[in-house]
């Protein structure tokens, strides 16, 4: 029994010359169509409102980066001493939903963030036509806490730099002055939140220590408790009177003089290039389909002649 003849596999070779020939015929169509797409994209992007970003850079205070050795005694009594602020703590603070809701409630940021989509006279959000079309919104309504959280996720950026030990807080809005003010509001309320937490902890620790002093008979333990009480009093005073308690501001937010987005000309250029590539593929595919159909017709003609 003879072995069957080897099967030869032939791969379709890519003829670049034929592709360039097609492109030479249709280059003006590709150019005109891609240019039209670029112009339409540019017109649409000029209709979009400018967005401005303001940024602040903060870091924990130098003297709070190290824990006082004597405070370890409080932990032995079961008292929460509260560690010093770190860059990770600051990052978590400014990313927290509670701080976002606190800032939006106190300063009413909606006229800045939503601009024309917010009606100050009624205090309600005017839904866009796309939201009405898809049924997401039926009519004007007052913004709530979840709107503030979603807005912060889109416009508030908090980035951590462990190498330098800093945290960058930035906010984007249609108003350059508004963006800078909103960052200041977040810094102010972040500091207030840390102060309130430190004051509450110090007051509770003072009360606990004073109760322990009244119960303790041993003179050595009473001296230790009085020392701890003095430290808590000092911590309370620092929290009340320190201007930059919790963190230091390295770079304060400045009013931006240029928009951060959209990049109108860059967007139009990218749309032109991408559409030119897409139209080129379309003309290549159309020419190849026509050739395949012509080859099929020519192959059936001799059979019909018979």
C-alpha cells in the first residue's frame, strides 16, 4: 500500500503592491472623509466647556511622624492613643465619602461643579437630554449625598507619593476660581475632621485617666497616670491651637490659568488619523470583495457555455 502523497499547504501571500494600488486610487476619498470626521470632532469639542484643575500638596507634620515613647503606657491601660498622621491616613481621609459629603453640604458646591446644569433659584439639578432620553432622570430634583460622592469620584483626584511622603489633592471643575476654592474647602474640612477626632480622643483619655487616678492607691502608678494626663492635656492644646494640625501644606491650591481638558486640537487630530486608518481598511476590504466576486463570476462562465 502506497503512502498518500504529501499535502501541500499554501498560505495567501500579502501583496503590498496591490494594497498601495488601491490606496492610490482612493486616497482622495480617504483624505476627504477623515478630514470631515476631524472637522466634526473639532466642532463638537469646541462646544464642550473647558475644565480647570487646581492642586495642593500636603504632608504630615514632621514632629508627628514619630510616636512619643511615653504614650505606650496608655496602651497598657487599654486606652486608644491614636497614632500620628501618615501619608496613608491622609490619603484615606481625602478619599473618604464622609469628608466629601461634609464638604458638599457645608459649602454647596453644586453651582461650581454642575455650572449650567444646576438652577440656584430652585436648588435643583436640570437633567441633560440624554438622561431624559434613556429614562435615568424624569425631571429636576435636588442633589443628594450620592450625587456628591459620584461627583467626587469623577472630579476629585487624590494621589500618594510614598517616596517623598506627600499627598496631592486636586479637583476639576468648569471654573478656575471654583476649582481652587474647592481644594481649599477639602483641606480645611480635612484638618477640622482630624482636629475633632484628636480632641474627642484626648477628652475621653483624660476622663479615663482621671478615673484611674481616683482608683489608684500606689504612688508610683499615680505618678505615671499624672504624667499621662499631662501629655493628654498637651495633645488637646495642640489640637485646639495648631494652625496646620494633622498636615502641612507644601503647595497651596492656585487658580489655574489654563484648562486641563479637553485637548481640542489633539482630539481632532487623533480622530482624523483613526478615521483615515479605518477608511483605508474599508476601501481595501471593498476592493477585495469585488475581486472575489469577479473571480467567482469568471469561473462560472465556462460551465455555462457548456
